[in-house]
């Protein structure tokens, strides 16, 4: 057995407290690890020495458990804590929404499943074990599209384990990636969309509805539309901000992030007439509310279109929940908020707008995404293709 590592460490002061600063190697690089001694400055030397030995010994024990005989990181670690550590390392590189999604997956179903099976470790899990987990997810009611997200997370984590020499190969490479089921969202007719726009004019989420149905924006994009990004003369808007919501210590926190889903999501779009008229109306309302409510008006979000009468930015979850309530109140056919984007796409395609143009407007990363999701809506274009063939044969018969 390899000799256990004895790590260099020293006592340091910070903000009136004492810490053990331990020099540990990770991925071939030395880093300083701070561990509190639980003592204030001015503690006796005896207390300091005792606490220092205890803290450093505890860390060294955990550190050595992570090493195999040849000094490589140990793969004999349960799946759940491995994924927790992996996510925290990846956090700086992930978008907030992606991190939140992975965090919920790990601390939800992944923890429930693998904590009940402590014998499954990073180095012992097999393709058969993985398939059983996917089947368990399906039995829990998850659709194939949702199971794909688990596969993506786990495959990425184990790929990193291979890079870190914890494993020689990735067991997820030997598992067939779950197939997404073809989802077809619902959508409104043109008449239904016009009725919705008109009936909800007095509702606080009216702007977000018009932006989704009139420009095909995602919820986060609609809430991120800013006055400073609108070119009134040329009637265009730059979409470069999205709004993300999270819970921190029981409080709802909104984040305005100038980092879109992909490069094509950051785009400048022409503003259709009904959207332009809505923007003029909302701008006048906000100016009036600032005068009426004065000191009570929240000016933090003054650059944003989708605010309530007191200037508070609309929360993403509120928009979704209130939208459902609004449809019931107005007696309109119920479709999802995201289906307003689907409605916008269906209108474009049925008006024979080329697929590439619709793709650019919707902010898809490539045209195949648009084709896979919306091509079956392209009734007018399909009929047009059929009419071309019909005309050829009519000419032949005359």
C-alpha cells in the first residue's frame, strides 16, 4: 500500500478567526484549502495546537481515502456525492438555469435512487445498472425527453472521471442514449391569437403574452426585453438578456443574464405592428405609474418592458401560473404559455415563410431544430408543393 500523504499546513488569521491553510494537490496542481479551527484570534497556543492537529488530520484522512495505490483519485465513491462534487466544480462554466436544473436532478431523483443503493460506486456501476436507473425514472412518470437530461448530466460527469483517471472508460458510452419522443405542442389559430391579444390588454402579463405570440420569444427572452435595446426609428429590438428565477434561503431572486441560450439566440428582430403598438402603450403606462407612485415605484427594473404597476419585474413562474388563470378567466382554450411561441411559428410556416427565415427569427441554433419541431405545421408549403405537381400534370393533359 502506498504511503499516506502528509500535507503541509499552517495557521492563518482572517477576519478575527483562525484557520488551517492546507496545501493539497488536485489534478496535478497544488491549491490552498482553508479550514476553520473554530477559534478566534487570541486563543491560547494549546487550544490552537489541538484544533490545528484535529482539523489537518481530518482533512488528511479524507484526502488519502481519495487516493488509490498508484496515487490516482479513487473511484470507490458513491454516485450521489460524486455528482455533487462534480456539479460544484462545473458551476462556474454552467449557465445559471442549467446549474439549477442539474442541482434539482441530483438532489432529487438521483439522490433518492442511489442513496438507497450505496453499493453502486463510480467504478462499480455497469451499463445494466444504468439501464435499471433509466427504467426507474420511466416508472416514476418521466418522459423520454426528461430522461435524456439525466443521461447528459451523468455521461458528462463520468467523462470527467475518465479524464481525472478515476476510470479507464466511461460506462455511459456503452448505454444507448434515451430517445426523445416526438412532442407536438398545441397552438392557437390566427383568430384565437388575435382574440387573446385583445382580451388581455388590461392584464399585467399582457406584454409578455404579446412578445411570445407576436414574436415567438421564449419566456426568459420576453421578460428580458429592455427599452434601451429598442430602435424606435427602425422598429427593431436586440434580444441579449434573459431573466432567470431562483430560490435563495426561501426568497425569490431574479437574475438578468446577458448570456443567451446559444449564439443565435442573441439576435436583432424587426418588431411587428401589434407588438410595436403594445410597446408604445406600455411605455406610456410606465411613465404614468412612475409619476403616480413616486417613491413607491421600483426603479431597479426601469429598463425592462415586463413590469407591474409598481415597477417590479414580472417573475417567470408568475407569468406561467397567471397565464393559466387568465385563460380560464377569459374562457379561452387552454394551451401552454410556451405554445404561444409554437403559435407564432405555425403562423409563419402556414403563410409560406421559408423555414430558414422562421429559424432565424426563433433563434434556433440550426435549421434542423426548426424542421424537427415545426415542420409538420407547414401545411401551406406542403400544399404548395402538391399544387406544383398538379399543375404540371394539368398542362400535360391539355
